[in-house]
């Protein structure tokens, strides 16, 4: 939590600001008062979630609204399986809120520390070709506009705006609640195993089409893909969860503790990285278990890193990955973090990275103390050559002049921004760059 007069910074330590004012609204009416007060002083205002974006999308140099107290379940429509949640609700709290109603979110990403509003507004997604990003689960939303009015977007009120508002980048107003289309609670059977990289890449699209949820990780300098295949099962299906000891060893000791040591060692002695990566590929990702869906989707991430992720058309995913693989070899870089490959269904959200096309995602990472710029810049060139679109919450260098041509509804979104925020109350430097000042 940011204290008045203090410094706000994001988790990755790529953004740091000292806001002029920090407020902690606990009600929708309090958010309206904050927006009204900021407008009267000519000061920009923005809400922040948990700070998990790597970009400055949530940076608030004027008035910063901490929405952590605007949290919880508002209502549930049992008949239609819909749940209305306040914007500051953290994703990891949602399963317990939905459990009494026998409901769950249809899909999740692999991190659940974000606020629901932050995850939606940045285009957070999981994996699975039959499932869109989190914003596709939104069926209604309420936001406070620049004139401090309450705008409700649902089946009966301006439904045509939902594809824009559900993934609004924080540029259209302060999101105060969202209604999600949920599904009956379910379990997942998880199979995680190392496989020959070439075979996985060659059959990548077929693997993604056959599975409910498929992804893989590749440690550069190895010939191994760490695959993760999750199969959906009924809520009452028998489960075989990981034991507390197994979770401690796999996720905390190996996945975080050992990896922290590995990253520090690799930074101090880059020549060690290939050998370390080969060892990591042998000790990670060889297990099978089943559990409630949210316990399988989400993992613990304790090692701080920087990330860039691009979405490419599904048919170009294999080619794009091969190009990144060749790049690392040609440049002889020593990359200590794995590359993650996922997929998602195409959707109608105006600024979704999967708008209008089934998509494959390639995410590259570097330890937060390592210099990521050359690596990310070169990978970005490859992604752009393959019709890539950058994740809004992860590092990239594009601006409105480039992005406009990659999103068919880009100008419609900007026009809606002009309507809802004509004075740019919700602007910051990042939004100026990606949407135009």
C-alpha cells in the first residue's frame, strides 16, 4: 500500500513515481468524490491494483487511488451463473467467494496476485484454444467517467461498449465493479513433463487443439520443452492434489529458492548459464496431479523478473518460436529465464491481443537485475515481423502510430476515449504513448 507522500513502485521495479495525492476509497461514491476533486484541481487520476504490470499503465503521478478496500462479492445470479465483483478484489480471493455458489472462473493465468480490474484492463490471459483472455468473461461493468458519473455497461445499457470497456487499459474511466460469466466449479488433471523440444514445437498447434489447456516452457541452451497439459474434469471427480511437502519442494524450494540462486549465479558468471539451464530442465516439471481448478492454474512466483510477451496469429506461432530460438543461438546470449509459450481463442474485445484471431503467445523474461534491453528488442523485431501484438502490461516499445495498424478497432477505442474522457483525466505517459496524446 502506498502512503501519502510516499513512493509507489511496481513489482518488477520498472516503474517508480511519487503521486501528489493518495486516496483509499472504500465505496463507489468515494471514487466519484475522488474523481470530482481531482478534476477541480486539473489533476490526472488513476487507480492502481497490485502493481504486477511491467509497464507504466497504472502509474499515477497525480491522484493515485488505492482500490484494495473496494473489494469483495457484490451479488451472484445463480440462474445465469454470473458474479459481480468489486474492482479491487484480488484474483486469489475469487475462488473462495464463488465456492458457496458452486461456480468458478472459466480460465485463469498462471499468477493470481493481481486485482480483477488490473488483470482485465491489461489483457491478462491464460492458455487454451477454447478459452479467451479474462476480459472475455466480462458481461457487465461499472466505471466512473471523467465527469464523475456512473456508467453502467450491461445487456440493457450501452451493450455495444462492452468489448471496449471490458479491456479498457484504464483509459476510459475508473472501473469500480465487473460482472463475470462464470462456469460450474471444476477440477483439473495436470500433467507436467519434459519432452524433446523439436517434437513439441513441430506438433505445437495440434497439441494445443487437442488439449483443454496446453503450454510449454523452454530454457534456452537446452533441447527440452517442459510441457504442461491440463484436462478439465467435473467438480466431484476424484482428485490427487500435490502434498504440502511436494508443493514446498517443487514450487517454493526449487521454483523460487533454487531459481533465485541460479539467476544470481548466472548474472555473476554468465558462462555458467547453459549448464545451469540444462540442470534446471532436468529437475523442473515432471509431475502429475489433480485439484480444484484455481490451485492448478496458478503458481507461486517469488523470483523478481522483467517480461515481454507478444501475441501472434496461431498459424505463425511455430515459425516465430523457431526464430527466437535461432536468435538466442546466433547472438550467443546467456539467458537464465525460460521462454513461455501459450495459446488463446480469438475474441471480440477491441484491444485484446487475440482480437479477431486465435493466437499464440511467446513470453520472454530476464532476471530483474540483468539488462533485458538487447534481448527484448531483438525478440520484439521478430514478433513484429510475425504480425505480433504486445501485451499491454508487459514491456514493449510500440506507440500509437504502429499499434493503430495492428488493431482494427483502435480508432473506435480512441473515439470512445474522447467521448468518456475528453480532458484526459485518466492519462499518464504510457497511455499517451500507446493511444496518442
